[in-house]
C-alpha cells in the first residue's frame, strides 16, 4: 500500500498565509480579506513581518513534516517561489 505524498498548491499556501495574518490581532483583517494574492505576489506586499514569516514556516513544517531552511538572504521573494521551495522539499522527502 502506497500513500500519496502531501502536495502544496498556491491556494493552500495563500490560505495558510492569510490565516497567520488574520490570527495576529494587530493586523487589519478587512485589508487582508480584500487582498488579491497570487503566485507573483511579493511576500513583503502581503503585510508579513519577520514574526509572521517565522510562524508560517513553523506551521508549514508541522503540517508537511519537513524542515525549511530559511534566512533573510534567500531568493524566495514571492508566494509562488515559496510554494515551489516547499514542493521541492516534499519531493525530496518522498524520494528518501
């Protein structure tokens, strides 16, 4: 019996990103709900601060059972790039 590897989609990731921001009481929830985010959206344009980014990384690691090595100097700038990086980690985990 084989189990299908967990997958990440842009919609799933955007939902998680918005959830982290909405859960932060200092955020303008109406602004988040009205935001139109997609693969090309810059992470900095989502209203994320460094605390939010750490929180989403922990949530993604827990959800998918992966370890994300992230630092402020990496090349992940957009939601799509973050999604691609997570997909690579999931594929690597599945191959192991």
